[in-house]
């Protein structure tokens, strides 16, 4: 049996499991201080600060809650005695990056705002979406992604799983634009492509 056939299948079908999650409620990050965290996530990325309270496991810290735009929450444990950082220490189990979606019609405005804020960034055409990468005040890599095609949220997994199958059949190293378009067509959906800026394609450093 080949190594490929030993790997778990990629599918939008629910797996056999004792239970299934219903979505992402929140993600919590060890943050620096409140002022720098609010400046990046509220004042630059536009996330409302919806709750502030003590860290219930350590009341010496503050727990900040931000609405990422769809009711999903991103929270930070912050303390005024912690400075922001330029780089993040990474190891097994650590967070590699956080990704938030942005409106494709505002993608170029997003690029301009990040640049105006004095932050470096890279933009890539990842085949299945466009991505901008920058860093927050803690040195954490932040990805801002936007869809290349109009895809209903409730069919996103189905489209990606179909693109995966088409990619494998094509022998491609990764899912490319043509696989996304073909997946949408195969599933009987209208192909609506957004007008996005040119960007490097495929792989690349963050």
C-alpha cells in the first residue's frame, strides 16, 4: 500500500467522532500591554473591543476581548509591565500565525493602511486566496486573507475539499486558481471572481 493511501482523506464530510464542534468560539493569546494591543487590533485592524475584565485565572492581568467581525472572539491576556516584541518565540505547540478575513473590495485599502502604519508586509497569491502577512505588536505573524472567488460560508469546506481532489488528480503541488474555479463550476455554483492586485504566486516567506 502506498504512503499516499495511508494518509487520512480530505473531505468536507463529518468524521466519525464522539462529538463534533460547532465552530470557533474564541482564541486567546499571551499579549504584551493593553495600550499596544488596542492600538493594533482595534485602531488598525478595526476590531471592536467588546469586553475588558481581569484574567480570572490570574487577576493581576487584564483580559481583553475583540470581535473579529463575525461574532468570533479573539482575546488577549495583557499586563502593563510587559513590553511589545519584534519577534515571537516559536516551538511545537506554539501559534504560527493568526489569519483574519477582509473584504476583497477593500484589499488594496488594507495594504495602504498597513503601509501607512509603518509596518512591513508581504502579499502572495496563494492559489485559493490572496494573503497579506505582517506582524502585530507582539511579533506574532498576522495574515489578512481575502477570497479570490465568491463562496458562501456554508459551502466553503465543500469547495476546498473538491479543489483538493482536483489538485491531486492534476498532480499539482498545491491548490491553484484553476482548481478553485473548476471546483466551483463542478459544484454547480456561479463563478464570481474578485478583482485583486497582482501578487507573487505559490510559496514564499512570510
